[in-house]
């Protein structure tokens, strides 16, 4: 059950999503795996629930689902606030920071602001020899200076084995720049990417660059570049993340044909600044990703109390061939799947049959759950989650579904609950369902819908399209129902091939 505050505000803290105990967070930072732990650092303002002087907060997990929040890792200093960045394991002590074996090195942006002057951003280092519990800033900071005030931030660093060098990808206004270093301290620019390609609606931020084996075939490597694009007041989408595919030789990224088209990682409003984990053990080999579940349009106004901001569920990214296309696919991790408990499993069913079963289940429905549904081709089908009391036509709720005529997947949060904190919050967000997303397994499209106290994350076509949206249901709104094409129902046909509902989290 939701914990009610004195003002009857529902508890919006996700039951299986990371959010800070108190105060403001934004981007995930310093994602690195080391010694059995996944580290999640994050942009953190410890003195308020709105964005402010940035620190790096810190959490660790052994299973990517349960996070333990630790002490603040990095605090502002004479060079400025601590903006986004990454962390790596320096296995061979190339930096010389460690006297005994490997250690962790964080590479981050120092953001300096003097009243009346434009800000300036430089890249700096900190290191930890005790599994990330305490950090020492490098006395030679900054290690990569901006020549002039400009957007110059969010370093993502990785070891490029083929050329035995560290590589940094950095967001620089409307392009990303690539740098190389033997020791993490001395950096040389090798190339720039972004001119005349991709979406330039806003400032480029939080890039990432990593190789993926197509269909798991290690002889077919394609590099994936993620670039987050900042919000513009006049564009409804706000902040979102695009991706490119191509080749990278350690110095230059060469985009492939498919990258001529703008491609979005997520069609929802609330998945931004996401990047991937470094140093996931080779025997595991997954490329694991997490995003900040908000949008700069309204991130400072969302109606939570005492804390603000959460992360998406962790997703595994893969590249898969579908027809003539290579698609970036994202799926929830197996660790999250292992936490599920089945509550309902139905085969071919009409909407009426499903609603009967859901009504019976209602008293046992937890705040966090997954719905997996297989919708036959050509059928419009919707699931309404976090439904509030009232007659059917005035009920509040978030509608997630397939529009067969428009060939889209949608999340409609126009009546999802509290939305008056920003004019651009209420709305309907769609993802196209053309092939290869709609390419169906057995004539049906699979939707996986992850619902929590203040979010929905929808994966369609086995992870080929994603929509992530925040929602703020009113107290007590935890109903669920389905609807289908009237035509389908009249003919007595079934609305779904299969419908499953799993509890996620600790509640029964
Ligand atoms: C992205 C971002 C980054 C910056 C950080 C500041 O959301 O704007 O570019 O480093 O947030 O908190």
C-alpha cells in the first residue's frame, strides 16, 4: 500500500526504481562495475529538491535492482561544481594513482560560474582505492581545459584495447569530440562528430560510445553512439536521446547509412542523459544502460515531496538484425525478471474476460508490476493502469496501447493524475509500429509494460521500441482495466493472444 503523507499526497517513490532518500537528482554518472558491485553515481543537490550546485551522489547494487545509497562521493571545490561524467577501473594503474593493484578513476566536468560572466567547463579526475567509498581529487586538475567559455562537458571514458589507449567522448555544444590518452591525465583531440547529422534541436549532452556484436556474433562489431539532446521551450518533446551506429577505429567515428535518419532511443518524455556501465565482466558481457527518468521541461516541478528524480529500470542494449535493418534493442535485465511473481496468466481472451479477471485480482495488485500482452495484428487494444475511482468515462488513469489504424504504440497520460505543474506534462506520446518493430512473432505484437508508483516503461516488439513516461496518479488510484476494438468484441473474437501480470517488488 502507498504510504500517505499528512497532505494525502501519494507516495511516488518507485518500489523497484532508484530514487534518492532525500533531495534532487538528475543524470546517472560514473557507471562502473568493480569487485562484484555496480556503482551508480548521480548528479545530486544535497541541499534542496531543485537543481543546484552539483555533487556526485552514490549508490551501489549487486543485482541492478536493489540500490544502497552511500555517502556523497564528490563535492564542489575551487574549480567549480561537479557535473556529469564517467568512471573506469584503471586495471593497469596507467594513471599512477594506485600503489597496490587497480582502482577506480572518475572523469567528470568541473563547472565554474562567476556572476556576470559566462560559465566555463573543464574535465577533471578523482580516484578511489577503496571500492568507491572515498575519493581523492587529482591535484593536477583540470586535465582537459576548455579554451573559452562554452558547452564542454560530460566525459565518457573507456579503454580502447585495439589501440591501447583511453578514449574520451565529450559533448561540445552541437558536436561531440573524441580525445585519446595513455594515462587519463594527458588528452589529445582526435576527431569531432555531429556536423550536419542527427538532431540539433538542443545542446548535445551526455554522449556514450560502445561496441556491440550484431546478433551476438563477435566478428560483426558495430559501434553505437548515444547523444542526449537538450530541451527547447518551444518544442514539446523536451530533452531526449538519439543514437547513431557506425565504425570507430579508436580515433574517428564514421556513421553508417542508417544514421542518416534520426533515431530515438526512447519515444517517451522521461528517459534522458542515459549512459552505459563500464567494466562489466567479460564473462557477463552485457551492455547495461540506465537513464534519468525526467525531462528538463518540468524536472524541477514534479510533485514529489522531500526528494525529486528517479532512474529508469536497468536495460540491456543489443544490436539485432531484422530484415534489412540493424536495430538497437533494449530489454529489462534478467535480474529484474527474477524478482517478478506471476499473479495472472491468460491465453486468448476477450476484453470482457480480462476485465473480470483483473477485477478479481484488484485487491492483491501491488503498486509495482509488469503486464505482458500479445496483441493480434490489426487489433487496437489498450491497458489502463493506475485508474482512479469514478464512472468509466470519467475515470483517471494512464492508457497504454496499440492503435491499429495509426500503427502506433502510445502512452496517454492526459488523465494520469496530477499534471498541472507544467503545461507540457499532460499528453499522448507515440512510437511508430512499422517493421521491424511490428514484425510479429506468430501474428501478434508483444507489449511489456512496467508500472510503478510514478512511472510506466513500455517495450514493444521484444524491445525494438520503448516509451518511458512519468505519471503522478492521485491517492488510491491503482485500478487496472483493458479495452479493445469494438468490432473485435462484437464478432466475439478475442482481443489478446496472451495476457500475463507479474508483481514486482516486495509487496503481495
Ligand atoms: C544533462 C546535464 C549535463 C550536465 C548536468 C548538470 O542533464 O545538463 O549536460 O553535466 O546535466 O547537472
